[in-house]
C-alpha cells in the first residue's frame, strides 16, 4: 500500500480549502476535502494508477507505489 497527497491551488498558486477531491483506485474510489492548506490526504492506497478529480473535473492520472 501507498499514500497520496493532493495539493489544490488557484491560478496564483494559493491553496484552496474545501474542494472535493475524488480519486478512482482500481475497483474502488475515495473522497476527501482539502484542508486550509489546500491538501487532501489519502492513506492505504493500493499500488495502481489513480485518476484524480477536483470538484468533478478530471485533473490527472498518477501512479502510486509502495512507500
């Protein structure tokens, strides 16, 4: 298992709080909201390629590997 930290910033690189971050992991998904620093943390993420969405908009795919 691994972990994933997502940073959400605005056009001026300022952190954005309260954004819904939704990730699709293999055969499941998980959802968190960004904190005051614009961060959403996901723990116990399987080793796989993860699709990341913010407020419903696809952002990127990222690989998660063992810690």
